């Protein structure tokens, strides 16, 4: 086994920023807005680095698909302990329509090229909330998947994954190579310490184009319109419980 | 603990997205404050390739520090302000582990050996803490109690006090000012009399930041009877020695989360080897680090001023008077524009002085000018902004009133305005000759 883990990291609008919709409703405002690594991707990086510290894997490679600024996101992963990075350059129109299907094709191609033993991703990105990339990547590679992982342990050539599901927790054992997606409680990501930030400067980030991987970026989806959530309406006061039940029935809530 | 943190983060992740502009928060107040405070202080990335002094590394440093502040410090500020102290050992250990307490200190003692521009970056980012007390305490730990030790201390001394302070294991405090001597450092009365291979220390210190929790003090004392600028020495004084009395925690107008102590020394005995560098050079050593101290203070307040302006904009945008948002009244948005202009001017002076300093120049004049302006601008800005908050500005619940109280110290501490003016006049050669 190569002992190599690919970790996908996505550059998204920072979670604390108030999102504003563009005046033409074609999307959200991203210019001049603070961006950072997707929180679930941070958890994925932390898990990969932890596995390396436990000597269960040998190398952590951080991958990001996007424009020039995605390199900052890769640098953050390097500062957290990843060994090297791969920046898949996607910009302009291609970047606007980049979605889980395209990214999973890229990751699948890279996984084969890098002979990866594991791919660890965040369960979803906080901008599109798709929750698809991990699953699609596994399908394209015909690899087993351990999604919504809240606990990961290696057992020889197998991985034991405790998954967070609606009913509670599900424990599965899957063969490697495999795809894992990190859920919130998998770990608490470490702070990138200053010494590691300075060390990250020397780590390599390779530049790759989607075409080099034989990936077609054409999207099957077209975003028609983006709107803000509806303004919160004023409430209504009622006199009695009977009125309340009647109103609930009228509005179809009950 | 992890689960609660996880749940808190989950709430943040899920809820911050679905809040519409004027939704009333139904979550715990601290959580809503956390969300609103973070969204207020999130600013567009200002570090481009053509920034005067910052590089990608500075940018990465600021992001990492910001995360630490948002998770480990800001959620507890209100509580610590109310309690009148903050857990210095805990916070300094977290900062020390992440490498933020020894940015420009020697690598051999756990520092990063980077230039002063990185210290300025740290100071700027600490301005995002929701009070003035904690950045002040951190500044003392990283850039006021330790520079002389780093430069002139013996290897043994550095191992015992510098390394531990940079790692965040020991809390440091600075013992210079006294009840009878603040601006006039040369007139301090604390004496360290040599007896055998020990100094016997008698006297007291005032305005000691973190004094009630510190493990050691960088003490300036008279070690001989010579001329006042040549008879003082810096001594590393462990605070647990017999004779060291923490007389009281001083009740102050602001900076509540920073415990400030009055300390007495009653025949305190400390080994002679605890002296930093040469005996008699203490005053000089202390003066050498003032440029850095002052620029640090300026860097810190500049970010806070930006934040206060932004919070004032946010408040006045939704608060209506006479059928209009307060912000729509020209007097208000024009005044805020004036204040923002002044903040940018001060920032430019800060970067200019820093750029020259890291190239090896003496920037005493510029640093003094920046400190002078920072103290005065902070007072002016907090006063104007508080006015626009109206009655709410007068309450304890809003950030502007805390800022108003906290920033008043800047014109007094770390070099009073009048001292700055004296220095500038000296450089302008306008002081009356004897």
C-alpha cells in the first residue's frame, strides 16, 4: 500500500460572513469577501494528519480545485501538517459551474495517478451543501465509502468507520482503498501554529490542469436564479388555544 | 467538552447561513454575540501582493491567530470582564503552543526569529479581541517583559525565564512604574542592595499588568547610588519569593479583564545572577525597547478602531430616528468617513515606521508620533461613535462603551502623550536649552 492519503480542501466564503445575493440574482457576492477553508475540509485534513502522526499512513497530499487563490487554502492544509499540495487550476466560467461531478472526476483521476490508499473529504461544503463529492468519487473509482464519519480507525488493510446516521451511529468495516467523508464530531482541527506556517512555505504545491487529467468540466446543471431566503414575516397573536389550532389547520401546518 | 464545542460549531455552521438580516436570535446570547461579532469583524482580505510590509506568511499568521481568538478568547471576554481577570496561564499556553508569544524572539529559546513586522501583524490581529485588557496582557508577555532579556540576558537566565514565557508556561509581568514614578522612570525608588551573592530588594511597583497571576517580574531597580540613568538594573524576579506582597488588585475605569496589581517588596532576596546583562544598564535596556512597544500598541488599536467604526455603521444602519436610519443622516456618515480617514493615516504611519525599523533604522520619532496620534484618535473616535449609539452607547451591553473605557489608557500608559510630545520636540530641536 502506498500509504498516501489525498485530502480535498475547498475554498469557500468564510462561515461568519453575511452572504449577499448579487443584484442580478445570478449568484452570491464573492469579490472582496473573506474566504477560508471549508470547516469540514479542515476536519478532513486534521484526520489525515492524525493518521500520519500515528504512523498508519505515510504521506498527506492536499488537493484543491479552483482559481489562483485556492493555493492559500492548500497552504493552510500544509501549515496543519499536510506534506505537499496539488492545485488543480480551474478559473473563470469553468469555476462558476464547477460542481461535485467535475470535482469527483478530478479526484478520481488524481487518486489513480497518485496511487492513493485513502481519500478523505469533508462531508459537504458550506456554500453549496451538496454532500455529493465523496459519494461520486467512490462510485467513479468503484471504491467503498465511509461517509459522515465521526470515528475512523485503521485495521490492517481495512478501515473501521463509525457513521452518523439519522437513527444514531452505524459502524462499518470497509476495504482500502476507500473514500471517507468527515462529519463534525470526527475531531477538532488543530490551529496552524506559527512554526508550521513558516515551514509550509517550503512545501511544494504542484500545478495541474483538468485537461491533463483527461477531465471534461462541462456542467450538466444550469443555475437559473439565486434568491435570498424570504424575510421573516410578522407573527400573529391569538386569544385561545382553539383559535391557535384553527389557524394551524388553516395554514396547513397541522 | 468536545461534544459541546462540536454542537456549538454545528450551530454556527448551520445557523449563520439561514439568518436573514433582521432575524431575532433565539439562541443563547453568547452564541448570537459570537456570530454577530464575527460577521462584523470579517473584512475583505487586505493583504495583496503589493502590501507595504506583509507577505503571504503574515496573512496566514493572521488567519491562524484569528481562529484562535474566535474560538478560545472572544467567547469568554464578557465573562472575564465581569470577573475582573482572565486565565493568563491557560490563554498564554494556548498562544505559546501555537507560536504567537515569541514571534521575534531567538529560535534557540522557542521563538521564531522573525522580524518585527510579524510582531506588528500579531498585534494587529489581537485587535480583534473584544476588549483592550487581554491584548494588553499578551503584549506585556510577548513584547514588554521579555525584549531586554532576549537581547542581554545570560543563557541560564533565558532558559529559566525567556523560554518558559515564550512557551506560555510562565506568566510574565513588568515592574517599572511605581506609585511615585510613572513617566519619570529615572526617579523610581525601589532598591536592590547587593549582599554577598544576592540582591535584597525593598520598595514597590504599581500598575503591574497580570501582577496577581505572574510567575516572574522583569524588575527595574536601583542597584547603586550613581547618576539616575546609570544606576539601575533589570532583574528577573520570581514572584513566589518570600517578601513579595501583592498588595491589591487595582480597580480601574477600563481594561477590566486584565488584573492590575500593586506589589510591595519586603527584603526580597534574589540571586545576583538574575540580573539581566550589565549592572547599571537597566535604564538603557528599557529605553531600547520602547520603539517596539509603542508601535505594537499602535498596531493593536488600529484594528480595534476599524472594528468600532464598522459596528457603529451596523448599529446606525438599523436604528431609526425621524423615519430614517441614523446612518442616513449626513452628519453621521460624514463623521464616520472622517474618522476612518484618520485611522488609515495612522495605519500608514505604522507601516512606514515598521518598514524602516526592520531595515535597521531608528524610528523613535515616528514611533512616538504614532503612539501620540493613536491615543488621541482612539479617544476622539470612541467618543464620536458612542454618541451615535445614543442611549444604547451608554449601556454596559455594547462594545462601544467598553472601547470608550478601555482605550482611554492609551494616552497615559506605555508613554504618556506628554512624554511623546517631549520626544518629538527633542527631534525637532525645539526644546528650551539649559
